């Protein structure tokens, strides 16, 4: 592997390197929660997407970012989603322990992922600025 490639790639992504345990467990937690939330019978959780999981260094807690994949995503829907996830936390955590075989199952803290909403808002603002800016061919 060339020196340039070693500088660009993070250590975890280099060939021949093992993935750090924290990243591996976070990926497994995300996959399990996506399946488990989809299997719950709560209608408020029908369109939930687990976007990412951030684990603490000691793997004792996990911040799980979720969003509504399709359909209305206003404040009432978000509050209902977060309440439903709060009610299902114990069941989801129990499933994590049995499926992943972890000695200590991380505490789950759910947060709504507003990243796509923010990106969409920035794109709208840039389009608005582009429309308002006069195009002068002499300055160009």
C-alpha cells in the first residue's frame, strides 16, 4: 500500500486491519435495532429508520439516532415516535443482549436525527440566494 493511501484511509479501513470493537458493535447494534423496531407491532414505529448508533468508549451506553423514513414527520409524529421508542426500550435492549451475546448490554438513548432536515434547509437557502442574486454577465 502506498504512503499516500495510508495517509488518506483511516486505520480501521486499511486492508489487513481489524475493525475496532466499538465500531463493530455499533454496526451490529444498528442492524439489530433496525430489524427489531420493524418487528414491533406499534403503528407509531411502522416507518422508523435507525440512521446511526454512537457508543460510549466503554460500550455502556448507546445514542441511537432515528428518523421517520416516509410519511408525515411533523412535531406530533416525532413526539409519538420518541414516546413509542421509550416504551419499547426494555424489549429492544433485552433483544440486543440475547442476539449479540454481550456481557453488558448498552443503555439505549434515542434521539431524532435531524441531519437530513438540516441539509434540506441549507439547500433551500442556497437556492433562494441563487434566485435573488442578479446574474450580471459583465461581472462573471
